[in-house]
């Protein structure tokens, strides 16, 4: 194409495009999905609805099916399922998502949880897990429809613990507006 001429018009053969897409390999489909995200006014992709309200895929995608995952930078990335060792590894880590929206929700949750953990590490006094002092945990009260904190004995759990009521209150104030994403 001559570079000094302006394009007058572009004709798109929709049937030919659909044929090409139906034969595309997983990486080509992933690239197309990435392009569609950058230029939604030019191309729109309709995705299958997930089979449940769980964010991550509970069943492995079909061969060559496009999927999203959260990469090492915390960003949503695209790939095509080939049943490779890497595909299976990220699947068993619950890092395969059938929609970009679900992947982004989980990426946002991951970042919030990491921020809360960092806040606890930077502000907590040492917790004596064998001592008489308890710890505080952020909880959501379904009855009160609000986030709060709760004192509990010193038994470890999978939730972030705070060494004092003051630090728990500070964490609640700092993260309260974002905590609701953990409930979606």
C-alpha cells in the first residue's frame, strides 16, 4: 500500500472474518481478544457465560478456548488453552478465568488482600501465639451490613490478624471503602 495516499474506505467481509476466527489457534485468539480490548469500537467479542458464580474456572477450558489469567505483575493476561503443563499449573492455582471481568475482580481482590497484609506487617506488634493476648480480625457483619473487627483468642487462621484494637481500627479506616470487593 502506498504510504502517501489516504484510505478512502475499507470493506470487511464478515463471513471471511468468522471463518478465519473459527480456524485461529489459541495464541491468535488471545491476540484478537487483546486487540478487541484496546479497540472496542472496531471489534467486539461475545464470550460464553461462566457456568457458575465462582470467579475462577471450575472446569478446564476446552482445547483452544481463550481464557484470562493474572500474570506475575498482577495484570490480566490472555491465553488459549492447549492443556500444557503451564495451563494446568495455573488452573490448579485457581488462576484461569473465562471472562476478563472475573479475572480483573480477582486481581483487585488479590491486591487489596496484599495491601492489608503489608499494613499488618508494617504496623503490628509481635503476636505471641502461645500467650494470653488475643488478636483482632476484620470481619463483615451480615446482620449489621458493615465491616468491623472482632477480638479472638490467639489461634491462627487464614485471615490477617492485628495485634491491637488500635491497629485493627486503623486498618478498617484505611481499607473500608475497598473491602466490599471481597464480598462480590
